[in-house]
């Protein structure tokens, strides 16, 4: 990942944090990670977090784990979408089935 990519990832995390109204310290406490790591990541001064830390962040920020993995450069956009589909709950699967049925009708 380039410095530009690290900076973009950091800005993405900062945007999500602010959407929740969290300070860096509050996010760090909720995700049980270092506030200095978050601060440095937001400034693009460190590579994106490990998948384990991304999982923690996904639990407290308005973003999926798959999206964080993609944004951090661990997986492709297609892989992120596939992982999201694989991890759908029953209700989401039913909605997806209805959409597919409607699309079949349009053919």
C-alpha cells in the first residue's frame, strides 16, 4: 500500500469516527485499541490496521468488516462483495432472493 493509499484509508476511518461523534480516545476505548495508532492512521503515518483490528473497528463504526478489509487493501472489491453475500443473515437472503426473482422476470 502506498503512502497515498494509507492517507486515504486514514481519512476514511476519520470520516466514520466523526459520523459516530467519537473522539479518537472514545473510538480507541470502544474498539480496545491504541488511541495513538488511530491518530497515526488517520494522518496516514502508518499502514492500515491488521485484519484483527479492522474487525474490532467494524464492531463500533458504521462500516462492515468486508469494506474495511477492502479499503485497507487486504481484499479486492469483488471479494468484499462476495464475503458480504456469504455472511448475509436469513432475512437478507430472502430479500436477495426476491431481487433475483424480479431480475429474472425482466429478462
